[in-house]
């Protein structure tokens, strides 16, 4: 099984199981540097809420091209404002 196959399988899991998988993978890394913090309960709740909104079709989404363009602008110090 490739990493891409594993990712596809993981994405098909229910939200709570995906979060548990993420937490398990993070825990398997051992001690994390200060720049990487494990998921706290507030982040976990927000992630579950947003996943539910996506599943229900109530989330406001932004097309990838716009996200990428804005990210590149921020990276290069330009604002689209």
C-alpha cells in the first residue's frame, strides 16, 4: 500500500476516526519540538465542526486557485486588499 492509497483510505473514515488517526500519528513521532504542538481540545472541536459543515454542505469554501494565489501574494509580501 502506498502513502497515497493510505491517504485515500483515511479520508473515507468518519470525522472522529480521522482525528484519532491524526492524533495517533502525531503521538508516534515521540517528543515534538516546540514548533510542533499536538492537537488541543479546542482545535479538535473546531476541526470536527468544520468537517461536519463540509459534509452537510453548509460551509463557505474558497476555490483552491484563490487560496493559492493569496498564499503566494502573502509569501511575496503583496496583499490583495
